[in-house]
């Protein structure tokens, strides 16, 4: 697999790795699967913490020493810049050119400051991809076919989607084994899930019958706000054990870290935001291990 590093492997990333990984290893025994577990982070509503979740969940899995690829499928390219890439993405090696069949995926994948974390960057060219994909054969499976050559090289692939239910998101859901849904603890949050669940049902019926809901993660939780508690309570009542126990709080460090081109674990490892995403990754891996146990 080719591709240059966005960051060098610095002493700081080694310190984070050594600080966090030992605890993670004790809670997440692992064996490398033949093919990567592919997980899409999606919500058609913007501003719910989707990209923040994709970046920090992928980073948390990587410090648990799970080789992880973050695929940025959002034309805004925020996941790319949030890991240190250029604003607007890489103009030469990016997921758009991979989807269009111009370059193989291995040429577009790049390293990051975390040694177990890689990124397939986006570019602003993805803005036109929805239109271009319409006329292509197997348009819903372009990403599935593009990722196939590297699916055995990673343990987890996390896909960040645009805040819509268009062809890019459909490609992500067709390529994935499961979907994680960030749900902000704000008014109307639960109502917006209905259209997403309908889309998931359609994908299952016609394209990917094995697609599962990985879980719903509550984001932007403010413990001082009664509304946050009310939304969390209603979500757990309606969605039961589909809701993760880990809750992601509103946190200044989470908001600041993208402007520094770093996941929160590298920007402020001891912050509540960074630790919450690490705990979310542990909870998710624990669920995987429970399901794998006969």
C-alpha cells in the first residue's frame, strides 16, 4: 500500500499510544479478521457531531492498536482537514478519483500521526460526484468495489458521510456491515431519525441485506441542561439497547481540535471529549467481542 504520511510519527503520538493502548488492550482482546469491519457514521441532519465522531472514533480504535482506515466521503472534506490534510482535501490522491476509477485505492490512502490510523481523503470534487454517479454502472457499489482490494489490510474501516441521503451515503451503506448514528441531545433529534431508518430499510431490501445498526451515540450532551437529559431518556426508551451507554459531552477541546488538524486524543488526551470517544470505542469493541463469543 502506498501513500505518504500526513504527519510524521512524532514523540507526542508515541506518548499517547503508550498511555492509552495498554488499558485498551486489556479490555479488547483481538485477532485480525480476514476482512475489515466496515462501519458508516451517518445522519442526514447536519451539525450532530457526525464528522467529530468519525474522526475521534477512528483515532480511538487506532490507539487500541486496531489498524483503522477513515474514509472521508463528505465533499466538505472536514474529516480530511481534521486529521491534518489540506482544507478541501488532496487534489491528486482522493476518494473522488478512486470512485471515478482514475486511480486505485492503494494510491490514495495516506498515513497520519497515529501509526495505526490511515485516511482516504476527500476533495471538493465530490460535490459533483452525485451527478456523475447517476449514469455509471453499479453506481451504488462504486465504493464497495473500490475498497475491496484493501479490505484485508485493515481491521476497521470507518466512513464519514455527507449530511444527506444521496448516492454518496447510499454507496457508504452498501459497502458497510453496520451504521453508527450520532444523535444530538437537542429538540427534534429523534424525529429526524425516521427518514434515515427508512433509507436503511430500503438498502437492506434491495442492496445490502446484511446491514445492521451498530448503535446510536448521544452527542453534544450538556449535563446542566434538562433538555439533554430528556432527549437521552426518550432515546433510550424508544431505541432500547441500540443506544450506547457512553455519552459524548459538549466539550471545548473537541471543538478546537479540528482547527489544529488533530483528533482530540492528540490535541488534548485528558479532556472529557477525548476520553469519552475512547470509552465509546471500548464499549463498541466490547459489543463485538460479546457477539463473537459462542
